[in-house]
């Protein structure tokens, strides 16, 4: 199956490691094809110090596809995450992409812990979050995958190299077949980060070495917008 990418619709993800003043959002939107921003909201139960400014700056520049993520740890605090998120978005999280970053870290999240987190979000928001996870799962071993709860999430895949194939995906995930295909499908491909595998033309307004993603399996920006945060 050929991979359908929206290459003219870039999504950037940011945290305090990218100072808010370093992004020219208006240029990024107008000339850099940036349509979405996913901002780190929390890690270890504490808010990321740059999240408010990043969200404000992106919204003020006209970026309407906004998302937030929790950097997953072994003892994640979904209650604080949701409370912080609801506070930032005036009590409503519809149309806001919610994501869990389940990658290797010093305070390692397990598959079982990630499953509890995504189920808690579903219980509160009546939708599964997007899951940022590589082929080998949170701990890099691939153990305990597939997982029934995680496979209900759509996937945000970090892969710095050739375009993803079915073999690139974690067990329990697949390539999308339509605009409305949901649950266990690849929807965002993070194709560059930390300067690895940069595009031939870097998006204007975005500083080098940022994490950039392409939407996957959407026929249009309108289809991406219909999926985002739902």
C-alpha cells in the first residue's frame, strides 16, 4: 500500500527545549506550511514551563490544530494532566489533540502503565488519545505488544529515515485505509528531530533541529482537521 502523506501540512512539536521566542509562527504558517502544533504540557506531574507561551503564540498566529502531550513516566499523573489541560483550554478539550509520549526515558514507562493512562483519558474524554511510540514500544524491547488498550489509539510514529511501512509499526498498529479510519492506525509520522533526516527544504519560521511530522493517510487538510482532536 502506498503511503499517503500531506507533505504540505507540517506539524511541529515543542517543549521548553525550544524557547518560545525562537519560533516565528506567522512565517511558519504562511510560508513554512505549518498547520499544527503539539506542545509538551507535562512531565513527571509538573507543567512544562514553556507550554503556555507556545500555545498562545501558535494560536495568535492562526494555528488552529493544537495539541498537548504528557511525557510518559512509570508513575504518570493523568488527573493533573487533565486538570492542567482543561485549565488551558477553558474547560473544553474537543478539537485539542491529546497525546501520550511513550518513549524510553530514565523513569521508564511500561506498556501496562501506558495502557492505564490512555484508558483514563478515554474514560474522561470519551476518546482515546494519540500515542507517540516507536516500533519497539516504550522500553525499546517490544515486549507486551500488542496491547488491547494501546491498539485503540492512533499512532504518532517517530522514524527518522525512509517512509514508514507496515514493518515499521509497533505490533497492533496498521496503515490507514481512509480519511475516517481510526483505532490502531498510523496518523502522524515524525520524520525528523534533533537534526536527523531533515527535509530538503526546512520550513520557514521554525528553528533547526525541531521535531517535525507529516500527517498520514489524509486526502486533504479538511480531512486532517476533521480527525484532529476527536
